[in-house]
């Protein structure tokens, strides 16, 4: 089992920044990829960014390219999402996701609200 706990969400004005954190615990050995997803009510959960464990390759949704940066600290079992130039349309619940031996694990989510 892998447990994921997100933190760092909140209310922020458009154009500002937030940094989300996700702490992984439990059986973390073997985690291949870690990702951030987001979801708004009435819509499907969408992939925001992914990072692999070994090479550290990253992939981003077109809507956040150039504004968001995903990173990880394998020694601390942490993954981060630095979000810059936030827009109202970035408002969502952000979820951390990990894949370990073909099994997926989710955190409980953290609310990000971008509003003036």
C-alpha cells in the first residue's frame, strides 16, 4: 500500500503562484511515476503533469505548459507542483497519483482556488 498526502492548496489571486506538495509513505519502493491530476465538479479528472522516478522525465498538459513545473525528491518520497501565473480556470481539486507495480494510488486532494 502507498499513502499519499497533498498539501499547499488555498486561495490565490490570478497571476500569483502556489506550490503543492505530496508526501508518499508506506511501500514507496518501486514507484515508477508520480503525477498531479485536477478535477472540477461535473468534469472528469484531468492529468496535469507526470514525472518518472528514474530519469525524471516530465510531461505536461498543454493548458499548463510553461506555467507549472513538476519535480520530485526521491530521498524524501516527495513530489511537488510549482504553479505560476495562475488563472481562474486552474481552480480545481488537485490530486497526487502514484503508480507502483501497475497499481495506482490517489491522495485525498487539495483545493486550489484562483480568484480576485
